[in-house]
């Protein structure tokens, strides 16, 4: 089989820089990645890999930085067309913009068109995997999964379950959501590189019997992901307390219905009590941090320091279209700003780790994606570290890779993504 040697700067992580410091980072200024049959065979200094593999085809990326593809731990592909909708907080934003748009996904042709646009936007922003909420319509899952399968992508996605507090035409039932999700798991989970995510939208739009059905499904399919929203806005939290008066707190609603544990991905988790933080940690659930959404919808400031000090798996997410950008660079920049407002400056190594290996771990895909390392799939991007005039002039003062990378994180967008590869093939 043909081997390809990608030459450029390389950066990846052996461990979590929040815990292991910068010893976890592997940077080669003159590096190489050897790819064969869609997987990474070796990573190291260019001179050594060129000498060891003289027959390999070579692609010279110059001084561009080769990174693992970005992994978006939480997004709504069905909200692509309503990104950047003005002036609402969460509940009004859902009712005004989101639910009317999600109704349109009853039409499979519309769902397919948006799925293709969404994946194009992801790839041009260097996102090679995303965990997606679809809509209540099974056809919306078929549209995204088949488009992702054609592109060879490792997508994670599921049908939204919603049987109350949503308009007519956008509600299923506990039983139909269970039956439709089960059929979709059989159709898509493990096909190609796809993972099914059991997807009760959030506690307010499910009855207790629907959450119980979702919990039963998760117990029957423990290797599926489970994704939902937790503790995003104060009004939402008060509403959950009204709807579930017997629950100790918001997380308890999910705990008591079997919706926590390894593979469970909680979006947002901004306003947690001490009990919820500890219970989240004890459960082994993960967190998807959605910083551009949290500032755009006015939700609040996520406590990254606490999540990391508790050792809770945490990844980075766009939350398109509550999130205001498809760019993982913009998402990292906003994560930096949100943490600054809480008194912690995240290091560029921590930001890149969150967007790659961190998100892979939350989705339990770390054996396959998220790092440049032998055995990992060759889902990779190359970053131009001087993609615009303002970044290029700032690079003149950068004294090391971290300073250079930080300028692109704070100032870059899709113009910085020079190439995106899925399983070694240009996307
Ligand atoms: N909570 C329930 N549904 C949604 C959604 O679509 N976006 C966001 N940001 N929060 C939610
Ligand atoms: Zn969301």
C-alpha cells in the first residue's frame, strides 16, 4: 500500500496539558507524519522519517502546522441556516428561531441540502468529527449520516427526542422516540465510522416517561453516546425544578433516568451546584464546553478550572447555531476569553488539546482520533500560521510555537485552515 509522508511542523499531545503540563505536548519544527491506508504509521523528525521511508510519496506543507482534525463535541446541524439570529435568550431563541427551522427537516430533500452545507462548512473550518443533534425526524439523521458516510467521516449524531413543550409537528412520544431511535441505532451505529448518540434534547422538552425510555435505550446500547443539555441558563434551571419537583437538582433528573455515565455528554454545565459537580464527576459523564454559545445567548461563564481539577472529561464545542461560529479557532478564542473572565488564562496547548484529544475523550473516540500518533486515523489539518495580514505581522514578534499559535487562535478563521484530510485523503 502507498505510504505518504506529510512534511511540516507537527503538534500533538501524549497527555492532558491541564494535568501533565507542557511535557504532554509534542512539537517538531521540522516534522513529518507517515500515513498508510488511512492511518498514521509514524510521527517524528522529518530527517529520520525520510531516511527510514525513502519510497514514501511526499507532501511538503512548508512551515504550516500539522494538527489532528478539530472535534466539535456538540453542535446542531439543523440550526446551520439560523446561526447569528438576533436578540433572544435560550427559551425565546428556541421558540422564535430554532423550532420553526427544525420543522423544515420533515422534508428529506431539505435535510440533505443542509447536511451537505453543514459538512462543507465543518471541513473548511478543519472540523473532521462533530457530535450532532439532528431533529425529531428520523429522516434528518439519515440525511446527515449518509452524507458523512459518503465522506468517510467519523460523525456522531442522533434523533432529537422531544414529547412536550415544543410545537405541534415537532413532538414525538416516549414510545415513538424509543422505536425510531432504536431503528436508527440498528441502521447507523458502527456503520463505517459513525456513532449513534441517544439524544433527549433537554429535561424541559421530555416527559419523565420519555427520559425513562431514553435511559432504557442507553442501558441497552451502552456503546452509543448519549447527549443532552444541562444547566445552561437560570430560567431553564427554574423551569426544570417546576417540571421535576421531586428532583434534587437538574443533574438529578438525568441521573434518576439512567442518563449519566461514560459516554454521556452534557452540553454547557454552567450553573452547577457543588453536589452536581461532584455527582457529574462520580458518574463518569463528560462535558461539552460551548463558549461562543454561552456568550452569544447570554448564558454565563463555564468553570473550566473546576472541571479540570475534578478530572471530568471535557471537550470543546461550537453549539452551532446557538453558538455564533463554525470556526474552532474562534471557539478556542472565546474559551480563552470566558476563562479570563473567571481569572484563569488558558494556555494555547490547553486550548488545542480541548479541541482535539479532549473532545475525542468525551466522545470515547480517543483510541481512533484526536492525536497525531501511530495507529490513529489520519484525520488531520494543516494550519497556515500567517493567514491574514494582521496575523502575519504579529508572527514577526512570536518567539516560539505557542506565541505563534496563540495569534492564530485569537485572530484566525477558516482562512488559516490550509488543508483538511479525512483518513489520509484530502477533503
Ligand atoms: N437547550 C435545548 N435545546 C437547545 C439548543 O438547541 N441549543 C442550545 N444552546 N441550548 C438548548
Ligand atoms: Zn446545543
